[in-house]
C-alpha cells in the first residue's frame, strides 16, 4: 500500500537479522549489571513502543505513513528486540536442561505456531472482508493490528518478568577480547560459517515468495495467508518429531536430513507456473508449503539448539551474541542482493522445451522471480556441504538416523491403517448410521454364539 520497491522489501526483510549486529550492547549490559532478566525485560518493552507509534501514525497525520518512516521505526523495533534476544538466549541456556533442549523448544515452537495459525486465519478473513466492503478502512485496520501487536507484546513481557533466572557471572574482560573467543574456537567457527552461508542463501529467495504470489500470480491475500497457515500446520505436526530426534540423534543429523527438503521446496518455486493451469499451480504451491513447513521446523530448531549446545556455560551470551551478530551481518545482505537481482531479472526470460514429434514438453521456464529462487536453492546446496566439518557431541550417522525414521514412519502408518482404523471403521458411531451399527453388532453376537455352540458340540 505504501508503494515499496523490491529493494525496500528486501531491506524490511533484512532488518530482523541486520540489527543483531548490535547484540554487543547486550554483552556490555550483562557485564555491567549481571542481570540478564532485567536486560531482556526492559529492552523487550522498548521494542514494543515503535509498533504502537506505527499504528498511531495514520490517526495522527492525515497524509499517512511513508515507507521511509515505516523502515525507520521498525529499525528500532528490531534493534531493541535483538538486545533482548541475546540476553534471553543466555538465560534459557541455564534454565533449560541440555538433554531436553530439543523437546522443550519443539514444544514451545509448536504452541507459538498454533497461535500463529489461529490469528493468521482470523486476520486473513477479516482483511479480505474489509478490502472488499470497506476499502477506505484498510489502512486503519493495519494500524489496529500494529497497536494490538505492541500491547500484546508488552503483556508477554510482563509474563516473562515472572520467569526465574539462574545465577550467572560474566567475566569483566575487554569486550573485544571476549568477542574474539568464539572466533578462536575452531569448531564454533565452522558452525558460524555454515550458519552464515545458509541464512544468506535462504534470505536471497524466501522474502520474495509472498511478493511473487501477490504480483506475479495475483493471488488474493486470503490464499497467501492460507498457504502460510498450511506451512505452519505442517511445521506444528513435524516439530515435535524433530525435537525428540534432535535429543536422540544430534542437531547436526537433523540439519542434514531436513535441509535438503528445504532446498527442494525453494527450487520448486521456479516450476510453479510451468503447468499453466491455475488449479494445478495452487495444488503445487500447497505441496511446496507443506514441505517447507516440515523442513524449516527441523532446520530452525536444530540450528538454534546446536548454537546453544556448543556455547560454554559461563560465556553463552558471548558465543550466542557473536554468532547472531556475524550471521546477521552476512545474512542481511541476502534480501538486499535478492531485491537487486529481482529488479535485474524482472524482464529476463528463459525457456527450455523438448519436442517429441507432435508433443511439446516444457521442462523449465524461468522469468521474474524464478531466477532468484533457483539461485537461492543452488547457494543453499553449497552452504549445506559445510555442516559436515562441524563436530557435535552424541552425533549419529545420518544414514542410521534416516533408517530409523523410515522404520518408525512405516510402523506408524501400518498400525494406523490396520488395527486402529479397522476398529474405528467397525465400531465408530460416527462412521455408520445407528441402524447399520446395530445390525453389525447383532451379526458379531450371532457369529460368537454359533462359534460357542460349535465348540460345545
């Protein structure tokens, strides 16, 4: 609505990661006051005020909000949020037992994503209704959403303030020397390289999926949010499994299993318009979003947990902040480069077809954002190869983990489609009308009675 260019959309997408470079401030604050809880709570509150200001602007100024003002205010929202995040990560490192990291954070993710699904559906329906019947109120609706988000965030911070904090101590060393420690750790340095290159590759393409659906395919907002909900539902179902198996097999193993699925889902966007049929395209996008939800829930959980796991207890905030800052600086370049590439390829076109007699098979047709998605997928493949050199305690060979996952999956499917489903099919009152259920029951009793008589005979 504010007329943002592709570069500005990329800049907005880069802000959450770019502002992580300021997490050095969190280390200084924890060093000075030795209270991670106070730092996290205070900066979380400060992070919510820009949302309240953004929501209030259309009511205060008749000329409306410019995209530059929005970017300026959101910068401070993410700036304070990054400081809060550094303190929170270190706090959780001491609060959650290491052997339960996977299951705990998978449960947390599942609950938050469930809330995301509920609110996304409600807001999608409300926004489409308002755009259709009350178009003049659309901007005011977005304002109410920003204000509500800010108020709910403050409420969440109040709840966070009631959480206990284990005692800790951070060395009073020079900040530069402290920051250098993670970089001297060979294994942690390898994790930094993987994390940075992986996030850069993803951020090159993923921020533009929504732009592609809106501008190139011209999907209604309800469809787009519906796909997002579908992806989150898939993630909710899968994240519990990823959490349990990350505790059992290691986070690195989960990354090596889930990341290839994520890469396939990114590259698949380049083939969305190949069929030329709207319904087929919708089904294909639905499948991509399901795969994305399953894969991303595993990758995100494992990357977060392996960073926490490889950080020493007394210097967790230093290691995690260093990781976030370095990854942020490199990965923030992703959406910016993606925006420039999207503008460059806007009028480019590449088609690859095979002719067999009278038949013409379209194998590939790249245009607009299709180039961007393919490049992002190829860079992600290169990034994934670097995870092999990272060492994690308790690591299990990928093939063994995949083998067990396959056996467990087959066993669950077999059990679900045999005993339980058959029992439900025969005896569920929902499946059959009552009269039919009674006839089946009488038939079973009669068969048992005849069998008893035969045994007596």
